[in-house]
């Protein structure tokens, strides 16, 4: 039972962070496309803003690894 709960907690950590990242990137991507269409020189800032939500998935992976590796 304890192992099952650990696996469930790890999958929730990855799943929720991945869903949140997808939602954030969809909104940032749509706004970024409009921004680049009007101001092409802002592509660097938009690229950074699209990359920032990826840290949520990385942190979710770290949390999942800590859950699975802790005994």
C-alpha cells in the first residue's frame, strides 16, 4: 500500500506540473505570436517567456524523484 501511494504521489507531481506548463505555454505562445507579428525585435523576450514555464515540469520531476527515492 505504501509503495502504491508513493507512485501515485509521484505521478501527480509530474502530471499536474505538466498540465500547468501546457496551459501556461499555450497562453504565452498565443500572445507571443501576436507580439512578434507587431514587433519582430521582441523575439528574444518571447522566447525566454515561453521557456520559463518549463521549469515547472523540471521541478515536478525533481519532486517525483525525491518521493520515489526516499524510503
